[in-house]
């Protein structure tokens, strides 16, 4: 595995996967948490269910959006460099392909 590929996986895809995992955890918490007075905390915390889930969902979404923005920016730079490289190669090609005359 080359360095750029490892950087792409660790810098883009892993944060996106972590963000999705955080969002999934928030959704699961919202639907399954026992926050009633008979639950483990002994108080009625049902009113906090939406607040906690929304906060965690927001953090996961922020992680996804910031990582996706960084991915798009890096991709645009790579495409720009590739187009410059291709333009330089096409400009240099006619000079290299001059016919040789044999005397």
C-alpha cells in the first residue's frame, strides 16, 4: 500500500466511518435508551432523550461534512495538477517528435 492511499484512507474514509458510527449510535440511543423513572438512573430523563441524541447526531454530521469538504478540496487540487501535467506533456510532445533527417 502506498503512502497516498494510506493517507486517503486515514484522512478521509476513517473519519467518515467514525462519523457514521456516531450517528448510528445516536439513533440507537434515541430508540432504545431506558430513561424512565424505573431505569438505571432513578429519575425521569425522557425529556433529555431528544437533546442528547440531536447533539450526538450533530457532532457526527459535522465530522462527516468537514471530512467530505476536505476530500473535495484535495480532489480538486489533484485534478488541477493532473490537467497541468497533461498540458505540459502535450506542449512538450511536438518538440520531441521532430523528424530526424539522415545525411
